[in-house]
C-alpha cells in the first residue's frame, strides 16, 4: 500500500476543522452541454451526468487524492498519512442535483453555499463532485469540493489538467495495468509511532539548521522602523480595525459571484504602471469600501487583507500545500480613488520587497509529534471562548488570486464557461474573496458567514462600480501622459502659429545684424 505522510501545513487543515469551520476548497464551473445532449433539454443533462461520471471514473487514477484516504497515527502522536483506499464509492463522490424553477444564478449560488457548509466524510477520499442542472440558461454547473489538506490553489490547477481536456474530444487516457499495494498487516503500530518520532526529529533538525538563514533574511527585509523598535526593546504591533467580518463564524454560508474582463483589468493596471494583482486588490478595496459604507460600518483606518502567496516552483506538480500568508493595506479609508490606489500600490510594493528575502525560508511544515492533540485543543478553546472576537484582528479578510488558463477547457466534451472559486473562512475572518482568471475573464468567488454578511451579493454587485473606478483612473493617467508628451514636444519644437512667427522674426533680425562678407 502506498503511503505518504502529510506535511505540517497540510495536516493543519484537518486539526482546524470543525462543523462551523470546514476546511475544504471548491470551484463552481459552468459548462455548455455538447450538441448531442443539448438537443434534448429534459433528458440531455441526465444522460450527460452518466457520461461525466464515466469520464471521471476513467481519470481518477491520474491524481492520488482521488484514490487515497487518511490513516491516522496511533494515539494522535503525529501527522496522519495518505494510503490507497480499498475501493472508491462513486455514488458518494459524484452526485447530481436539479435546481427548482426558474433556475437562476442566485439559486445556484445559494445551493453551493449550502453544499459548502457540509463536511467531507473522512472515511472516504476527501473529494466530492456535484453536478447541478435545471438552470434557465441551459448550462450545467459542477461544484467540485476537495479538502484543503490535499491541495492548494495552484495544486488545484494541476489537478484540473488531469480531468479536463483542451478539446471537445476527450484525450485517450489508458487505465493502469498494475496497482502496487503493501498489505495493511505490514504497517505495524510500532513502525507508525517510530515514523512519527523520526519525522518530528527531522523537522526540528531542519528548523535548527535554517535559523541562521531565516534570521539573516528577516534582518534584511526589516524596515528601518522595525530595526529601531527592536533596538529600543519595544516592538509596536499595528492591528487591523474591527469590522463585521471579524467575528466567530457559524456553520451557515453565503456565496456570490462576479465576472470582469481580464484584458480590461490588466490593461488598466498597466497604464497605471502596476500589476494585474494590484488592479484586483484595488477593485476589492473600492467594493469593500462601498459595501461597508452602506452599512455604516466603514472603519477610519484601512482594512488589512491577508493574501496567500505560492511557494511552489514552476516545475513542481505535487498536489500538496506550498503556500504562506502575507498582509497588505487596502486604503479603504481614502474616499479619493487616486489616494486609495496609491495606498494599495505602496503596500504591495513593500510586500514584494519583503518576499524577495523571505519566500525561500517561510515554513510550510512543522514537527508532527503531538500536533493533532495540541492544535485540536487550541482550536476548540479559540472557538468556545470566542477569543478571536476579543483580540485585535490581524486581518479583516482574505483575498487570493489564482492564475488560470486562458484557453477553453472541456469536461467530457462540455465546454467550460466560468471558473468561480469557493474557498475557506475561519473564526475571526468571516469573508474570503478568491479570484480565478480563465479564458479572458476574471471570476470572483465571494464566500462569507451568513451571520456576518447575509447580503454578500451587494459586495459582488459593487465589484462592477469598483472596476469603473479603476478604468477611470487609467483613462485619467492616459490623458495626463498625452498632455505631458504634447508639452514636451512643444518645448522641443514649437508648433503653434504664433510661436513659429516669433521664431521667424528672431531669425530675420539676427540675419540682418550679422556682418556682411566682403
């Protein structure tokens, strides 16, 4: 039986999970049915479901998370392992739901919110796909849910390449001819306990060895202000302002979507000499400002966003978590769009400069000895005491930007139209905005606790007005650049009629005064 230990970061998502705080990530993708199925609206989606089920069944061997289950260390002494499952229950993993009439997008979002609140069965491989039909548009939707212990956002893109195709005709994927397994009896309790201790010792050794490197990187990345504070033995900590999002969450979720033009957002950001991610953050900042202002809950200080950053190398195809988190200011306290934009740019610049030194040493693992017990107890204490509501918040929300393919993708012959992410919220941070780029679109997936933000669709609607603000800034910058260019050209070579006349007169006078040749 193949066996692989979870890293500390992967295992954390298991230890932190409760009924109120599920730790799975998902996507909501819309597809147009292949012509053969679209011709029969009433029966076509049902037939396509069977085709899709067969298609997925023939691909699950391409990614281990589809076929592996959790195996826990004895007495929770160490991180769990992944081991091959004896069988795969497709009735559990692949389901179909028909939406009631009229089949609106709002109904679909509500159904996804309810599905996202349900925990995955840990006795099964940690994934589940639900196909929704009954949409008025005639499209079908696929809600794909996978535990965060198994993969991160970038790993999800890798996973998508296993089950999706670049053409409407699915590629031929040969079935495995041999499955190598080790009998369960060969894995003794003693060996598992020994593995827990040896893994822990290895992690402690790695941490000790890396300390000089980490210290050096932190020292280089630290700002003069931080250095001064350290020298004076007084380290001030600046927290985020409190908002309606900084509360203990319940098990109920709300979900909303928004779509913008990828080319338009990128072009506007380029005109402003910034990155696409800066453009996305400004859009989120402006939308959040509008939303909170409408609720009389806009803080006087800037909102602080927690942003996952990928530590994955380009050639790394492992389906595990290789990420860390950074903080940035959103400038939401500025009513002027230009000042808000400048605040976002200044904050992201500082983050980028810091990551140059810290990216290679940010930890994605930690010792596993007793970690399940300690972290689970700590998590239960935080939830029961509502500690996150008592402590000053570190961040107000999470915003994640996952780059995706710009070419059409297909599932069993159906063409994917949108790719909305559905992520995670936690106690103290009840709002998550995850962005996925796909075939010319920027698809926003907005998830929140229903108690904290029941009308989250208003935030999704505000994204359009925020996008208009970004475009207006870019247009103003273009006009200003054109004006500066014209002024520079005029200084170099006057083009105004009156200016030409003045120059001609000066030249004529200078010629008349010049000494004549004899």
